[in-house]
């Protein structure tokens, strides 16, 4: 039995916000290039001793967006419909 748990980790893209460099940078590039922002959450799924997904193992969200990002989510375009 191993003492350290093993996880399968996924980065899940939930939104994309097209922007220009001047909107994001303190000292923007004078070329005013595109500077899109993608938003992700990380999910860790526990694995059993054989390296397969553990039955009954609960996925863990590692990095959830701050409250201000959630309230701004209405302005973001979803990357995949959430039927």
C-alpha cells in the first residue's frame, strides 16, 4: 500500500475572453496585439492501487475561480455547452 495518494489531473477550460493587449498589460505593447484570456479549473481524480480511477473516489477541484471571475462569467463565451 502506497502512502501518497495518486491522482489523474485535468485542466478544464470553461471560458475564453478575447481582449487586446492594452486592456491587460500595465505597459502594453504599442502594436495593440490580440491578448485573449482563457479560464480554467483543475480537477484531480483519485486513482486506486492499480492506477485506475478509484470506485467511489470523489474528484477534487483544485483551483476555483475567485468570486469576481464568477460574476463576470456572463461576459465570457462558454467553450462547451453545459446542457
